[in-house]
């Protein structure tokens, strides 16, 4: 469970440990039955106070102060010295909140040093003199058992009150996750939205000219950290997608020059082939419960959507129309599927029930539509629109409310953040040498940024929030 990798504890027993240190902060309260990253506060403390406008907040990001997290004693750990980690943790929190487009962290020149006892007793007189509306203070402490304790406190500067406190006990290798969890706690408390920072992205790493690119599976944190390659590039790989339990990845590979669907086990590092036949299979995606893999298969010149047990077996055909049906994506409850089809003469978006019944077209705007994917909130479908250039857009599951979020030369392949507020995609450069890069955009279409990767990147897939 969570304890083995990143224990989300509200620090029961931290009081005893801190009692040996002079003027230590009051520890966070005992564990509650709250989901990871959510505040555990009495009901009267969860209402009111500072609120960030998610829908229109990008034009007026909320100023927030995030000073360096102090440590009661500088201790060398496998991850580094605790004073250095305190600085890096505050930077992770600041970067996550800044990248959301909803917050503007104060510059280092506006931040004062915070002592360890001050973590739970903020100098509100000072912070009121800055532009900060919210204050994030925390600490990091090395424990006798080799773990690290990270405390995270959020304050409303104007009201001079604590909004939320959260604590994390982590092995040194997972110290960055504590920073993301702290940012998730702040984000959720101030916006009312579900968190998304403690998550990962799997994608196709690319190098070389467009006509002869080496493509490898790669995985990283949503901010680009902890990057690693999963395959060696000897075979072309495409369209990786996480399993709901995040223990495996489904993808298409040209291994042995036979395009087929494989599942890569993250624990063992071994792939296995899913569909055992000679037909071209591609565009795979897990069902929300992980029982099925949705994919496309070309048989006798016709391409339709099928599903197969995630353990393998005989595929079940879901569509049966002339032309190409592909790009299937389940609704969050698994009851419906969105896909693309050229049965009407050009690429358009269709929906159907999970058993293939009730197929109906939902896109009717000018141009063509491709790569549809259902939001984890269930309220929107993201897509690539082809009308002169390639753009990322969203529409309702009924086809209404179409909105284009990007306007570059070639943006495609959207994938949703775990909370359904942000979309990652890839943007290709012009010309034979134009590299593809990973980008993010939020639902306002205003906050757009590139995700750093060692090489070029395409086909990103955002995984669920980590347990």
C-alpha cells in the first residue's frame, strides 16, 4: 500500500519525536480516512476562506508565498542534506502551483527565512506586507528509521488562520512525491478541484529525422523529473497507455516487423503480446476497471474496434462498418466508448455503448476530428481537429460546446490529467527535422507550457493519481 512507497500519514506519533526538539511545531493531527492529497480538517474549518477561481483564474493568478522549508537539524540522507531538500521541496511546490496557471509564487526576494518553530506560528504581520494571499510553510526532518517526514501547512494571510495541514512519511527515494503531495493539498483546498501533481506520464521518446526516427517508451513524473526509458529503441513503439492500477502499460510495437499490441509490466520490465494473430492491431487502451483492452484491428481491408481480455484471449468485435474505426476511449464509468470513424467520408467522432450498440456521430463542425479521449470527469471529450492545422479541442459527450484550446501548426494526441482540468499533447515542428515535443494546456486555453524531456516526444498518456 501507500506506506511502502509514500506513506500518506498525518503523523501520528510525530509529537513524541518532536518533543525532544526545542520549540518544535505542533504536529499534524492523527490519520483520518481521507483520500491521498486531501485535507483532513474538522467540518467547520473546511468551509469559507480563500478560494481560487478555476474557470477564469488564469488572468489573475493568486499570489502565494512558499518559503524554504526548514529542518530541525541538518542531516545527511541518501537523497541529500535535509536543509538542501527543504529548499528543493519548496521549489517543487512553487513550480507545481505556478504551472497550474492559477498561482503566482512570490519571488525569492520577497520571501523571508522561516525558522522551524515558526512553521505553525506564521509571521502574519510580515506576510500581510507582501502581495501574498496564501502562505505555504512546511518542514523536513530525518527520522531514526531512515525515512523522512515532510510537513505541509496552508494559511490564509488576510484571515490569519490555518486552512489545512498535512504530513507525509517517505523513504528518501520518494522525497519529490512529498513535494507534489503538498502542492496537491494546497491546490485542492484553494480550488475545490481534485489533485493531479503526484502523477506520471508515459510517452514515446523520439530522436532522428522524421523519416527514420528511433522511438522508445519512456516514463516520467508529470513535471519531467525521474525520467527513464523502458525500451531500447530497436523496435518502433506507439500509443502507450497506463493500466488503471499503474502496474503496466499497453502499447503498439513493431517487434519482429509485426505490428501488434503488447503489455509492458513495470515491475518485471517484460512485455507480453496480447492478440495472437497475424492481423494489424493498434491504438490500444484499457477499460476503467482494467478488465478489457480496447483496440483496432484491420481484417480483410476493413478496420474495426475490438476488445479483448487484458489477460489475452479471443477478441470481440464492437463495430462493423465500411472504412476505418479507431481511437476508442472509455467513459469513466466504462458504459460508453468514444471513437473516430471515416464511415461518413471523413474522420469524425462517434460514441457507442460499451457492447458496440447505439453508435452515433457527435462531431459536425468544419474539418475532420481524430484521437478522441473521454475526460476522467465524464463531462468532456478531448480531440484533435484537422482544419488547415492540427489543434487540440474539447466538446461535450453529446457533441455540443466545441472549444479549441491550441492554435499551433501541428498539435495532436490529447490525454487528460487525473482531475480532468489539464490536457497533455504533442506538438510537431515544421520540416523534415522538426522535432515533436510534449506540451500541456488547461481548459481555459490560456495556460500553455512545454514539458521538458531529454529528447523529442510524442503520444503522451497521463496516468492516474498515484496511490
